[in-house]
């Protein structure tokens, strides 16, 4: 991986690699690890799906009452990791996090299957449950509430977040662990690239 082969814009470069992962037949190439930290700085990480990518950054959607949302309210910064093992590629993203607007969240929400929409109404995400039966009762109640409604509306507690990158690192595995690592850092005049030692 030579710097001259990379797009000067990390979002476009990422889109190219994401396209390669999709073309390679990877299941869920948009899967990413999302790392956040609570008010005390304790980190947590989980897998989520990238649901929006443009010049503004990387968007995902969730309950605004989930653990990740609570942590982002306390510390609105996050890190993302994409790993495409068959391609021996990884991308790391770091940046500030901003809420996605309600219109954008609603537009995405209405692309979800009806069952997924009902689950968003039913699940008190990240909160303790008495058991699986409780979750199924909550889902059944949501199904009854929206009986005959093909497109249940956006729940008031559900929305999206966008990671606005200030650093994006591209990693490509190489023999003898002499991996390629190129990081883009956002500067006042645009993006600056630097090669890192593996």
C-alpha cells in the first residue's frame, strides 16, 4: 500500500475499501466495533452496523437510552474499528460524536423490517430483564399497539449518532509482520497523511 495509491480523502478511501469487502462476499462488511467510555473514563466496546457514510462521517443508529448512548452523552467521542480478515485489512476511526437529526433517523428507521421497528419500541436496551419471557411480552405488546400498522413510527427514544473523524488509519497486513499503516489526520487545511511503523 503506497501513499500515492490512496485517495487524498479518507472517507472516499474508506468507501473504496468497504466496496472491496462487499465485492469479496464478506457477510456484513459494514460491521464495526464501536468503543465509548463512561464519565469515569471506563471503556466499553460492542459491534454495531455502519448505516450511513458521507463527507460528514460514519453514522449508526440505536436507542438513546442504551449504554452506548449514555456514555456518548457523558463523553461525546468514540473509536470505530472495521476488520475484513479475508482481505487482511483494518480501518480505525477516531472522532467526536454528534446526534443525527430526527428526519435522517426517521428515514433510516423506515427502511428497517417491521419486526425490527417493533423491537425498537419493545426493548429497554441495556437494562436488566427478568428473563427472555419479559422481552417477548414487551414485543407482543408493541405488536398489539401497532396492529395493522405496516410502518410503526420512530420511537421517541431511538435515533442515530455520527462519528465525525479527526483521524482515520488504514492497515493492510503484509508478510513478516511488516504491515502497512497509513493514518489521515484532520488539519485546518484538510487531511494530512503519515505512514506509521507496524
